[in-house]
C-alpha cells in the first residue's frame, strides 16, 4: 500500500511529501525489525512445550534465517560447520 501511495505522490509531483513519507516508512521498517527480533528472542526464553526441546537460540536463529531468505539470501549461505 505504501508503495502505491508513493508512486501516486511522485506522479502528482508531490515530491516533498513523497520524501517525508519515505523516511517515515524506513523508520517504521527499522522498528518492525527491532520488535520482531526482540519478540523472537523473548519467545525463545519462555518455556513453551513445543519449543523447550530446541536448543536455546535455535528458534531465534530460525527466525533470523527466514529474514535472511526474505531479504534475498539463499538457504545454505553463511558459515559452515
């Protein structure tokens, strides 16, 4: 939705508003990453029955791996071993 609004603002030559909205979108995206990683870490600390069999940090690593794939990485990229 934000992308479509941005396109319409540029088409209407409302560049100043387009830039301000873009900065707001970037701040929102950064906040979502921080909140998401924090939530994954806090969820990993809880003793939830289906997660308690995993090694500490495995849930967080799994979530961060999913973020890596979404951002353009491939599974298997990264350190070996």
